[in-house]
């Protein structure tokens, strides 16, 4: 499994993936944590992407220096963790309790200050734990096509601050 990670990591390395983020760690423990929860298939692919690559991408999007960032469909927290480092706080929301538990454990092992991130089991269509107009940045990667788009966008609109930023990336045709 580790050789697969190394091969995949080489695919993701780029000029943006330097290792200057001292507060970030590589996802060395992700596979072990996910295996413990019986959820390692996706972990192998995610562990191949250096955390510095994710942080650089968030910087390019301007997702930094905010009070609160929200990661919808956070999975293992691979985007939530850098969001928490680049902002005062980040919240990851995922439908699957197993993924939320893995994210909590990964953040606890990966961050010097795990309190900058919080993980919640929930739905993008119903963000009751998030106050109106409280979120600077919303990051939604690879899950929007599985959501009820109208309800999700209504909740996104409700929690996003005026002038806040939304990033949605889908892994499908993108016609909504």
C-alpha cells in the first residue's frame, strides 16, 4: 500500500507542492487510522497528496485570514486541516460518521493546535450548527453533485458572510 501512495504522490507533486508549511504534516497516519475504521480505500489516494499542495491551492483561492472557513463534505478533513491553519477556525461537515471520526483523529495527530478545527456529522442541506452570516469561506470539493443543490445553496447563502467566498468543484459534467 505504501508503494501505491509513493507512486500517486509523484503524480501530484508540482511547483506548488514545496514543503515550506512547517505546521502541516504529511498524511502518514491517514491510512492506518482509516484502516482501523475499515475505510482505507479512499485514504490511499488522499495520502498521496501532500498537505502543502492543498494549502497552496487554498492560498491561490484566497481562502486565508478569515475568522471561519467551512468544508462541506469534508471526508477525512484533508482540506479542513489546512483551512484551520490558514484561518482562525475551520469546521468540516460530513454525512458519514466514520469519516468524521477519522478526521478528528487525523487532526489530533497532525495539528499542533487541534482546536483550530471542528468536525460535525451533518448535511450540507441543513447546517443548523452554523450561525447565519458567520462563514468567510466555504469549500465544497467533490460532493456537490450528490447533494440536493437547491437546499444546499440556500444553506450556503444563509451561513456565508456578505462578500464571503464559495468554491465548488464537482467530479461530473457540472450541469445543474
